């Protein structure tokens, strides 16, 4: 078996990028077995360990078979080799169709070959005996890169304040040590993310560094090899209404997005103490803010979906709107990407429901806060948020247990709602304990299904909201 190359030399850098792009693709991202298979045969071949690229050795090294493995009765390697060839073909007919160098595994063996796309094909009959010395050096260099610092990040582990990045074989790529985190670090939902955030075929690593002392939280972006590309400090000092806030924010959510085909990072950061939440689009190259949106309360969940079928994705989020004194209301919103695409309606200066933090939503709605929550002082933080193909599901939890589940369309109109069986008994008990001044009525249960839509996010503690709910 030999290696298939184009008429020009394929450099070590080109081969490394080609393999990294394949391993980072959707075709291989969900199959740890195929990533491990391809990584192993590339390593062995480029290191000159040709005996390692045989069925028996692959079975033991990749598929964890015992030394008693018999290829005559166990076809695992041949079956997975067929899948590997199919996935490589799918990748190069899809996302990798413009890649300059292709990785292939011809039928009849397991040695990978590297081919410059569009070049005239010719076979070199013996890999290490006849390939030119420059290419041999390049292949050995790539082998060393794949074996050590060039391992492609695949998963992350946070051990205390040490971030460890592992490859597809669970081998250490690199690690970073940070100072002690404050107890609130658990509030960060997306602590880290590994993805090709800028379309260069390499896997970058994002890490949400929690606030420390008087410092606000930051988003760190590391190159595939662990070098720091940039650090973005979340938030900034802001004034909304009569209140001013310092620039201490905690990163919460991370999503790579591509509005209009441009690679951007969608980030959500909630204020460390008070109510504002900053949603930002960042340039993955340098971490600068491209666009931003501010919400009068923390955002806990988001999903990126094409909600109106125009081929462009929007952001759907769930959070709480509770500026100032009071528990506020559960909130749902839909944002255009970028945010500045959304219309900005005008409001009278004395309108009590004018937007508190500037508006900018495509759709926005407040859900009722049950009076049993008000009686117990429990924030109506939404849970069990889910965005399906055609609708949104969210739940407002009740004290002790249970909740009210809402199903809405993408314009935030209620399709149905239902509350857990304990609501009636819970409400009656609070009434008898004089925590509530009224028994549960039919009007109140109906009012719990009243999700109120607004053209922009109002103050969720405004007394003007009371008219929407009959309790």
C-alpha cells in the first residue's frame, strides 16, 4: 500500500489543518469512535508505524478488543472502516468541499492518504521508501504535532480552578490554572465551549472566567494549542432609569452563530448583584463587541432558531424581568441577529410601560407571577425551557413543588397552559394560614394563562402591570 498525493508537495501545516478540519466537522463530531479511528491511523501512518495500521492492531488500540481478537469472526474494524470512508466522502461532498487537501482511506487497507484537491493523481508505491525527503520530514513533523501539543481539543474538564482540555482519546492537550473561584461560579451555565468559532478549521476553546474580588467576569478565548487569543471583559457601567450599575457581570451562556454567514459569538452575561443582563455579539477574531442588547433582569436560557422561516436564525430566551423592588415576572423574548435589525417603536415619555433598558426585541412577553410565589417571596425564575421545531415550552415553578407549564408559538402567543395538581391545595393552605387574603377562584386560574406581549421589555415591577392579572 502507498500514499496518494498530488503533483505538488503537501506541507506538514496543510496536512495538520486538513485532519483538524475533518475531526472538527459535524460528520465526525458526534462519533467518538470514528474520531478515534481516524486519529489513530493518521498518527501511526505519519510516524512510520505501518504495522500499527493493520486490522488486529486497530481492533486492540481503537475498539478495545482483547488480545484474543480474531478478525475472521469479529468484523468490527471492517465495518467501522466502511463507515469512516462514507463519512469522509460525506464531509468532502458537503462542508469540506472547498478544503485544499483531502484525507482518504482507500479500500483494501487502512493507511490514510493525503491528496491536494484538484491535482493530478498518481500512486507512490511505497510510503517511506519512495516519497521525497521533504515530504517525509513534513509527515514526521505532523506526527509529532498530533502526538503532543497539536492534539485537537475535544472535551473539557474543570477540576476546582484548573481547566483541562482533552482530545478525542481523552489525552491531555493542555491545561490552565486559575485562582480560586467564588461560590457563585456555579451560576455560570456554559462554563466552557470547544468549537471552530471562526471557520478556520481549528478548534478554539472558550472559558467563562468567573468574577473575582472587585473584578467582573471575563470570556477567555484560547487557540487550539492553548495560547490565549483574547480576553473579553463582560458588561460595562450602565444607568437605567434612576439607577446606575457598576461593570461587574458574570458570563452565563455561549453560542456560536452565523447571521448573514458571518461567524460571531453570542454571549449572555448577568450582573453580579443586580438586575441588568447584557447579550452581546462578539467578533471571534479579537473579542470586540459587534452588537449588544440589554435586558432588565437575568437571562437563564437561550436557543438559536429560525423562528419565522426566513432562513435567518433568531435568539429565543427565557429569564426574569425584575428591576428595582419586587419579584418581577418570568420573561420570554425573541431577538433578531444582529439585534439592531429589530424595529424600535417610540413611546411617550410618561408611558409607564416604556422600555426600561432600551428595547430592541422582535417579540417580548411577561408571564404571570402566581400569588403563592408572592406570598413566599420566591422569585419566578423559569425552568424546563425548551424550544422545539414549532413552539416554546417554559415552566414557572411553584413553592415546594410543581409549577405552571406554558406552550407558546414563536410570536409568544399561548397555545396551552396547565398547572400542577398541587396548586389548588397549596393556595387553600396559604389562605387558611393567612398568607393569602383570598381563596383560589376560576377567574384567577384563568388569569394564570394570560401571557402579556409587549413591543419592548417594560419594567417588570411596574404597578401598571397589575391590571393584566386578576389576583
